[in-house]
C-alpha cells in the first residue's frame, strides 16, 4: 500500500483503509494515483510502496523505487594537449607574473624562471592554455591508453625502416665488393665453380633471422630481485620465426577446430598429407602415445577398483594408486602364464614342437644315394662341414693370424706376435723379441731378490745398558752414589707399601743416573728367580 504519511490512525480509520485496499485488490474501487497521475498497482506489498521517512513524501508515489539519481555525463574524450586559446600582446592583471598567461599563476608556471618576468618587461607574453574538465567513469579513470595518439608511433617505425634500409645498402655494397674481387682474382673452370659458391653464399634471405638469434630461441634468462625475493627463469622465445602456427596450416573453415583460449587443436589439420612430411598431427596424437596412454590406463584402473570397493583415489594418493596398478599387472601376467601352462599341460603345444623333415613325413625322396656292403655312403650325399657362429679368417689390427691361434700359460693369443690382449695391434717379430727380453729381465730381478732375502745382512750385537741405552766401555759406577741410590730405592718401596707415609707434596725428578738405574735393577724382583721368596 502506497501511503502518504505514517501518521497515527484510529481503529475506525484503519478499518476503512483496510476495506479500501481489499476493494482495490478486488477491482471494486479505482486504483490509487501517484503525484504524476499514474495508477499504483494495489497488489504491490507495503514494504515496497511505502516511501522512507527521510524523503518526506506527502503523496503516495513509487518514485523512490525508480532510479532517481541522475548519472553524470561521462565522456570518452581527453585533454587537447598543447592547445592554446588566446595570445595577448601585453600583461594582464591576474595573469602569471613569469610568462604572462592567464591559465595559471607564477607558482604553477612550467616555463623557465625569467630574470625579469613578463609583469615587468611586458614582452614575450605566453599564450593561454586550453583548460578542460572531464567527468570520467570508472573505466575511463583507469584506462592507461586514454588519450594516446597512435600517430606518435610513426617515428619508431621510421627509425626501424631506416635501419633496415641501411642494412640492405651495406649488404649490397659487400656483395658488389666481393664480386669485384672475384672477377679480378679468379679465372678458369675452378673460378667458375667458385663463383657459383660465392654467389650462393652472398644471397641473403631477409625473411629469416640471424643464426645467432636462432640458436638462443630456447635460452633461459634469469630475472633476479623479483617481488617474491628469488630468481625466476623465463624462456626467451617459444618458437622460431620459421615455424608456422597450427591454425595457419589449413585455412579451410571446415577443417580442424582451433580453440584460441587453450591454444589447442585436437584433430589433424592436414589428414590427407603424407605422414612423413607432417610435423604436427593434432593434440589427440599426443594423448594416445607415450606415457599419456599409460596414465589413462592408470586412471581407468583406479576408477574400476574404487567401484569394486577398494579404497583407492588417483588424486588423493597417486603413489598408492600407481603401486596397486603395478601389482595388478604383475598378478595379471602371472595368472595368464599360469592358465597358459595349465592348458599346455592338458592339451599340449603343437606350435612349439619341431617340425618333422620331409623325408619322414613323405617316407620317400628323389635323391639317389649309393652305399657299399658295410653300409657306408659311397656317393650321393656330401658330408656337411660344421659351421661356426664366429667369423672365420678375419684378421684385425694388422694381425696375420686369428685370435686363439696361440696358447701359453692358460691364455689365448695371436700366433703372429704372441700377444694375449684381444684388441692389441700387431707388432710382429720385434714385439716377440721385446716380450722375451722383458720376461728375461723380470726373471733376473726375481732371482736377485730371492738371493738377497736368503742372506740377511750381519748385525752387531750391542750390550744395552740397564736403562735402555748403549753401555759405554768406560762406564764406572761410584760406590758411594750407588749406596745412596739403594737407600732411596728402599724408601720408595716402603712408601708404596704404606700409603700413610706418602707425602702430599711429592716432587719427581725425570733425570735418572746410572747408579739409580743399577739400584733399581738390583732391587727388582724377577719372576723366574727361585730365591725371590727370601728377599724380604
């Protein structure tokens, strides 16, 4: 219901309003009219026909449901760059003090600051710029090519054309220079043949790129310091210029369909062409060849196993699916071979049996053979010489005999040079003499070594001192020092037996005299001494 106001109504007024609405819905009362004189459908719900309170609607209307906010007049045009409107002759009040234009002030002036501005010199007054104001929509504000003039790209094209023209001119000069050198230096038939080669070499195909550029079409260039922090590799070119795009192989509209979004062409664009001359046979050819077919079989096995109750999923656990498929193929081969063996054991295998000779199958032949009284063949059947699977009478590496024609010390070799290395080169009699000389020299060295081992060098027996050094001939022991050393040795032994007599500050002397070593030897208990029990 379209109500004009939300004022309070009595019970009687509310009842009359409800009856009026029911009558309007039944068609017994005329429909309500809005402020524009249009009828309002009585079946419109109240939450749609009632205007919000902040609109202050005095009469019933549906204007609040319509698009009441007018859109601004968006434009697609752009600023006229460099356009001028008026060029004054003298300075005008309110214009730029630097250049004299009315479209900006001195702070916003983009001209070079003058020593004396146009306000004081009243000369070189700059024209006024054309100032425009556009109201752009969402896309217009973000259009990076808005206002771009395609005519400004002409100078780039002219630069490349000038470079190509200079290159063609340079190549032409080089051709003429080489032709002049050829005519002046070469003559005769050899010269004619060389001329043809030079002319072919001087031909330049402008449609093809340079070989140096063709070689690195698959070059990987590194891009360091990216936003991600690492270095990424990008392929420079996907193909060379001589490759024809797949959608240009057959321009017939009824040929194989090309999907530009995925860049795929499933069917063969040239089905009637010789397969040996085609380099592209469609994307379906790759799907049924190589590992793609194995992957397809793996997916089919995973689906069938899942339908039969096995917990297998190709995307969730691909390694498990591949392992189960491998085990399935192994078990299938075993079952097939087992079934085949069972059938062969039961019925036999006629294909594996050797075919009988014709003499036994027919029982007769037209060959005439003559035997003697002992049953030996006289004539009519030649004795077949046994053949070897190895090549016979083939001499390699300049040898005059075959491998295996000589045997020595459990090794085969060549008889011509007596070498035991299979792929060696023949050295002839000189090699035999060198080998014998080397063998004789080796035997002489072995004999000399054995003779040296049998006769060891004489060694002098040296009498060692008690403390491990050589005993000098003029060694004389001092009896007084020897007695003191014996007393010290007795004290040391008593300290070892009784721990209480050991002092805290013990000083050891590493210097051992001959008397002290003799005292230690005299006091030392020998295990093989029969009187060792009576020493203490």
